[in-house]
């Protein structure tokens, strides 16, 4: 007998209280935060779906490993455990620990980037793009056309468009492309996976032109699980083997250990090229620390060594992917427009379709994010014109999509929390016609979504 209910493959060992708030309290909190959910006090949030980055629950074994942390400045045994754990999935010659993913990006692109250079990816994550552009290089997104269509049901919407990659190389010249990246899963494109065939094809093109190929591997385990479920001939494989095969096509990787490796902090850069690794270590020492700890404490390295092993557990991944889909499919079945297929780490509500009466420059995603908090204390994140609309020259443009992302922290919420989220979303959708747009009263010049202040329109 197989059962429909996906049970969490863990019991709760230590609990964190959630403070239950009233609608009146939440209205006051919204006013005090100038209607920006980033400015809310986390203690006033009941279900926090702002991000899956560093917000997951560590396991008993990770907490136990923390007690083994060896804080020696150089050559700590915790470092050796960490390096072995990384190399068990990603057997690159050099492993360089950093405090977060963006520090690994900063170091890699400081070595490889620079004016006149072009760095393609399926879709660059925002910190990746920012670190590329900071060196004067250009980031180019080459996801397949289905990856830009919220309703396309392509099984691997994170794939790179191989023809577009060939065309870019022909146009700009291989000598100006210092590295080709691939983000697995494609976070900015809805957490959509990349197929093994596509990883292989990108690698083949890169190497034919003598260009190094790197993974932005933050969600390697979720991506490998999708490969196992959706790609022909992969059904009987072990996820760890699929991850190793993905790594075998690449020359290196950057990663945030706050995602699939189950850390609350951490990241690394790994690669095979000795000369690039040497330069990267020299830069590491300037800002992160000695090469055997990077920006991390020995205890963090221990927790990650265990988290990396746990990340490829089939029981965990089945629960992870199916429970994210459970939320997304329930919203879809209720007539709430969501990006489909449902990705690995988050559900994206299409605010433009749900709130067609609010024009993009009155921020339908912001309106929906505010309504979800007011209705039920749920915090999601606008990914639309607030986040992407303000250009460096000060002009404002509509974003391609107006989404609200509900990101699911790993091993943190239970099915009844998610059932509550579904109810709150339905309640907001029933009064969608009554939601109003917003105007911005104060904003910085860049990355305005973090600190802008809003006012509801009458
Ligand atoms: C989170 C993330 C990063 C950046 O990592 P941080 O640890 O937040 O610095 C880079 N790429 C992707 C795809 C991410 O999801």
C-alpha cells in the first residue's frame, strides 16, 4: 500500500515558538514597516517564506558535529572533514571555503572577469550578476524560451539555450568569454531544474571552444532529484551519483552552503585549475581568511560536512520536492495562478494574473505580499517591478513578470503550517478585486526592494 500523505521524514527535537498575532497587530506592524515586508520584525511574522537561504533547520547530527568544531587557525581537522565531504560529491582538486556564496563569486570573477568580458548563464542569480558587473564584465542570460513562460510545462525549464550560446560565442569570440556558468536549479527562473543532457551539452560547447565551465550549484541536490524523476534512464540512480556526474562535466563551482548543504552560513569555490586556484586563495586571504577556514568557524565546517551528506538523502529529497509541489498544486487547484511546473525550493504566485486591475507601476506583487502578511502573518517576497524596475539611470520600467515568491525553508515547517498558508492564500484571492496598488514614498538608488517605503493608493 502506498499512501498519499507525505510525512516529514523527521521528528521535532527542539521547538521554536511562533507568536500568533491578530489582524490589528499585523496592520500596525505593516504601517510601522512602511509596507515593506523586509522591514518587519521577524518576531511579528507567523510563517516566514521570505527565503530558503540559511533559514533551514539543522539536524541532531549537525548540532552534535558543532561540538566537534576545532577552531585551530590553520589545518583544523574540521576543515579536512569539510573538504572530504565536499569532494565526495564534487571531486574538484581545490576547495576554497567562503562565508557565503557571493564571496566565492566575488573571488572567482575578480580573477576571471574584467571590462570587455562576457559571462553567460541560464540565468544569473542577482549577486552573481552584480559581482560580474562590478568587474566591468557583462552577464548574459540564455535560458530556453520555455523558461520565460510561467505556464509552459517543460520538465527542464532551467536549461540553457545551446543555439543561443553558440551564437554568443560566434558573435563575441571565445577569447572574451572567460567562463560559462549554469545555475542549478535556476533560482531566478522559478527554481526550475536543468537536465543532465543540458549540463553535458553546455560542457561540450564550452570545452570545444576552450572555455571553462562552472556550476552555480546552490541547489545541486534538488536539481539531481528532478533529473532522477524526469529524465529518461535516470529513475534507478542514486542522487549522489547524479550530482557527481553533473560535477564531472564542470571545471569548477561556486555555491552558497545556506541552500542545499543545510547550513545557516557558508559557501565555497571549488575548481581544478591550479593557477586560478592560487590567485583565488590570495584574494581569499584579503577578505575571508586563511584557506583552511575561509570565512567560517571550525564548527560551521563540521555542520556543513554533515549537512552535505544529508542533502542527498532520498527520503529527504522526496519530502522536500513533494511538499513544495503540495503547496503549489493546492494553490493551482484553487484557481490561484502560479508558475508551473512547481520548482524545488519555492512557489511563485503570478500577481499580474491574480491582480490584473493593478498596473505594474503600482506594484501588484507588493500589494499581494502585503495582503498575505495582513491576512495571515505570512511573509513572502515580491519579485517584480519593485525588485527589478528601477534602472541605474533613475528611470523606472515594468519587470517581465510580477511574482510573489513563497520560499520554503528546509525541514522547518510541517504540513499543517502549509495547509494554513494555502487557506490564507485562498482568503486573499477571494478578495483580490479589493486589493489596491502602492506608491513608493522613499527609495535608495539601487536594490530598492530591501529598504523602500510604500503607501497604499486610495
Ligand atoms: C543564494 C544564491 C547565491 C548567493 O549566495 P549567498 O550565500 O546568499 O551569498 C548565488 N546563487 C544562487 C543561485 C543562489 O540561490
